[in-house]
DNA sequence: CGCATAATCCTAACTGTGTTAGGAAATCCT
DNA sequence: AGGATTTCCTAACACAGTTAGGATTATGCG
């Protein structure tokens, strides 16, 4: 069997359409917020009519699902692109890098951050499949902390809550500004100083 | 002038209707979430039809506005009901009480907490009037910290972000549980230890 | 008490949004 | 080329927020 070039062509075409639709949704979200991502608007952007989107996605939420998964995959990529050898950094420096990198990823695209971390879309709940990259990111982060002796779930819970709180506050109260960004290093110092490590 | 008892009667009747509508909205929210607060459902609960609600509220968002203001007023009351003489408590103890009280207020009614602190309703933005109790609560908290020498905005910002992050995480990931509740005292200790006080 | 006015409620209709169903057009495969 | 599959369209539906016009009820005044 030489394979099915035509089948690949079909799959690629299908994937291209889905990507085009998701990209249109991101564009709308960035312009007018997640709520403005209506099927009619998305369809118009890709030169279709709303019901035609159902050929490619099961529902409006399915589009958000794809966006959710993509956002988390982008974050993973983003973190890996800037990764440095964890073993050559102190825990403090690592967390300062990690917190700043994640913070900037979020504030650079508020609708994306909202989709990833907040519940701004009524009725939308990521499917287990879309949630996988999110879990992967969390798992990855957890593994990166092991060499530092940070292994307890509550330690990680506290860190993520702290960082999440700073990001949410920044996005909600000072969009485009740096009021909570300025607190990042201090927050990390506070956190690391409070760790009970062996 | 002896006043206008009939005018008061009218105002009271009007206020009673508004209260009944807002209460119906809270009931729906607690049962099925904020998104389920539709005008048709609210109206049905108070024995009306949806368009009739416009006699009492300018819009659906106006109902949310009233709910928002009420939630924050309730919080103020709640905090005052449990208030103890701040001057007789250490900062640490005060913040442990404050964080726990606020945390419990939030987790005891998730839709209320979401309305107060998150953006789960597309298009809803509290009016300055409704926002006033929220500002008052923040101002009040700020004043309570002064005797402890905590006066810098960034100190308060860090605390509220930390507490907000814990609450959001609890509500989103462990509703009804105590995974992040367990971290409260530790978080406060971490915070207080990291304060740079004179 | 009766009448006028204001308040309160209803119905019909409109616009917008997500979705379904049936069918036409385009593309792919043999 | 013909058949099957994919992709798109239109019409229609249900639901939600809202407006407009009118009916009903409550209030105020002489």
C-alpha cells in the first residue's frame, strides 16, 4: 500500500477549515471579547453561513473547546521556548522566571487567559480531551519542582492560587497596566521564604 | 406637613416588588447558576411575564446590578457582625479571621461570589452606584489595617490577590470541599511574615 | 364615592443567537 | 463519467432580551 495521498489531502483540507474557523474565533475574541464569538460572526469571517460551521464543529462550545486546548498547548510551547536548565537555577529564580513568563503569557492575550482560567462563557466546560493539555502543563510544572524538593500538592496549590490571583486582579482591574505585575517578584519571595523544605 | 403615608406605602410596595424580583433571581442562581437567571424564569417565579419586569428594572443587567450591590452590602454586614476589636488582635490573628470570614462568605454561596468577583455574565458591568458598596468594603478593610502600620496599596493588593486566588481555586476546582481552605492560615502566615513593617 | 391619573401588568412582535433538517453544489474516488 | 462523500446553503425552530401598545389595577383628589 502506497498510502492514500488523496485521503491526506482531504484530512488536510478538513484540518485547514477547522483551523481557519478557530482563528476567526480568536480574532473576534481579541477585538470584542469572548462573548462576541457568535456563530454568525465566525461564519461571516470565513465566508460561510452559521449552520455550515456544524460540518466542522459539533457546537459553538466545541469551537471553544478547540480554542481552550490550543491555548494550553500554546502555553506549553511558550514555557518550553523559554525554558532553561532547571538544575542550574535556584528555586527562587526558577519561580520568578516561571511566574513572570506565565503572567506575561496571560496579560498579552486577555481573552485567551479568560478562556483558560476563568468561567466567562456560560455553559462552557472543557471536555476531558481539551483539558488534557491543561493537565499536562500542570504535571510538567509539578515535575520541574521535584528536583527542588517541592513535592506536596498543597505547596503547588498555594503557588498556583497566588499566581492566579495576581493575574486575575491584573486583568480585571488594571488591563494594560502593571499594578499587580509589579508584585510578582515579591510574591515569589514571599512564597519561597514560606516554604518548609528539607 | 404630616408626610404622605400613601406615598410611603407606594414606595414600600415598589420596593417590595423589586426585592421579590431580586430574591427570585438569587433563587434561580443558587439552583442552576447565574446564566439560568433569564427574565422569563424570574418573571414566572414572581407570577409575572418577562416584559413586566421592565416596570421595575431597566434591563436584565439592572437586576444583576441590584444583586451585585446587595451582595457587597451583605458582605459588609457579615464582616461587621463578626468584627472584634481590631486593636486587641495581632495583625496575624486579624488577617486569619478576615481571610477565613471572607472565604467562608464566598464558598457558602458560589453564584454570589461569582457575581461579586468574577466576570461570568457577558456584558454585565456593575454601575458606579452598585460598585459603591464594593469600594466601601475595600476602604473599610484598608482602614482596619492602618493601626497595624499596613498602609501601602501594594501590600493590600498582594493580600487581596492571594485571598482571591484561593477562593477562585476552591470554587472552580473543589466546590464543597476544603482543598484550598486548608491553605488559608498558611497563606496568611506567609503573607504576614513577608510584610516589611516598621 | 366617582373620576382622573399613575402604576402595573399583559400580549404581540421584533431582533439576535444556537441549532436542526433537508437539499443543492462541490469534491473526491473508482 | 458516475456514484459517494463532503461541504455548503436555506428555511425553520426554540429561546432569550427587549420594545410598544393597550388593558387592568391601584392611588390620589375633589
